[in-house]
C-alpha cells in the first residue's frame, strides 16, 4: 500500500528527488564515485554547492548584499549563533513568542544581550498569533518564528519595524513568497521543505555583521563562513546535494508562486473538511492564524481519537498523530505533499 507521509519532519521529499539522490549514492553523474565519498573540495561538489546557492538566490530573490550559507547545527544552533553575532550585551532585541521553538530561541538569546518579549500566545497554549503589540524603537532586531509546527500557527504577515527582522523559517522556507527586504537574517533547518536533516540554510545581510564586541569562535562567526563559502570545515555534503536537487524541483514546478498556490489548495481542502465535519475541530480558532504547513485538529469526542488514528493508518496516512503538547492530530503538508494524499486523509474523515 502507498504510504502518505504526513510527518512533521524529517518530512516528505519529491519522489523524483529521492530517485536522483539514491542514484547519486551509487554513482554521481557518471564520475565513478558516490556523492558520499567525493571531496568537498572537488570540482563536482563545488559545482553542486554553487548551484545550491544560485537556486536559493533565484527562488527567494536574494540580492548580493546578503550572504547565503549552508551550515550545520540546525535551527537550534542558530538560536544562539544569531544572537551571538548580532546582539551586544548592552543592546536589546525583541522576540515574538509563538511556540516551543521561539521560546527556546528566547532562552538562548538571553545569554548574549537584553531580550524583550514583545508578545506571547502562551496563555492559550500557543493557538493564535498575537496582534496589536507595540514594537519599541531602537531594537537591534526583532525575532519571529514564521511557522509553528507543533501548534499549527503561521505568520501570514510579518511585523513592520525600524529594526531588521530575524526569522526562523525552518518549516515554511520555499513554501511561499516573502518580503526579503524586511529581513536581516533568515535561518531554516532543511528537513521540512528543502532537503534532509543535516544542513541549515542561513541568509544574512552582510552589513549587520562585525558589530559585536565579544570574541566569536571561528565556527560560530558568520563572517568566517562567508569568507570560506560555507567550507570553513567539511560541510554536510549529501544534505546539500539533496537540497540542491529539491530546489531544482521547486524551480521546475514554477517557483514560490506555484508552491504558494499548491500549498493553499491543500490546506483549504483539509481545513474545509475539518470545518464541515462535526466529528473534528481545528485547534487554531482563527482561520487567519492557521498554518498552511501543519494542520492541527482534534476529535470533538475523545473516544474517537484512537479509532480515527487507526482508520487513517489503515488508509496509509502515516505520521498524523499530534504532538504530545497539543494532542489530537497533525497533518504536515509541506511542498512535496501531493494534493491526492491530502484527499486520501479527507476521505477517511468523511467516512469516519
């Protein structure tokens, strides 16, 4: 039976990418060696890394005054690395607290400077995106988490501020168009929409760097990685290769505009069924706050939870059990998830 992968991450990849990536493990482009064993200094990998950067720049329309890096450590590493590189001890940064990952970012940033929590949705178990909050002038930056995988919320619009935005976009990078000019730094773990786990995309405006007083270890200094074109140390070769293939696929589908339409259609199909079906309820009350990537919902009768999970699994829907902090169900419908797979889940809900 075909499996429909609704996992929150590591997540579904395009079938054509998996096929090409698997072939590259056996032999990369007829060179007589596997992608797993070639040198990161080889002409073959340098070409792969260059194409990965070029595709990221093209898809996100990244201008030359921004650096594009492929690093290790995931978004969790960037919680501290971003603050370490941008924030002096006597400076303040604003943080929007919308879920588990933003609260972790807040904790890490407090080690490097002053943190102002501008607004939080913790009072309602993070089931909404705060609005109407004040952003004081003079902040070094304002940090947001664009999509909250656990709680199923997403920033549809980004704050307007005199400070540059710093964003964790791990779970919705390449899923929609973004106003890049608002951002000073974007970071994203690959394992939702860009590729496999093991590489982190970092996009940083270069003029923001070199302004902190502290000593920065070489491995944690963006400038060192920029100077060495993401190869200060041995980079995660295979995850970068698969990410490059995935970005090729996104471009071939029509780029971010096409991805946005595709993701909106999938989300509408699923949310409409949740609203229509009295046996289910969305955990995010306001439709404007609902994620296009992670649809979270519960059964209106707790007694239905286990039977519905069993019915979904019997239909090949894998990974829909909700996070323990929310319960219920979570259907992650990233770029590579086809509309047909969402329809399978919707049909299970209709028949339940």
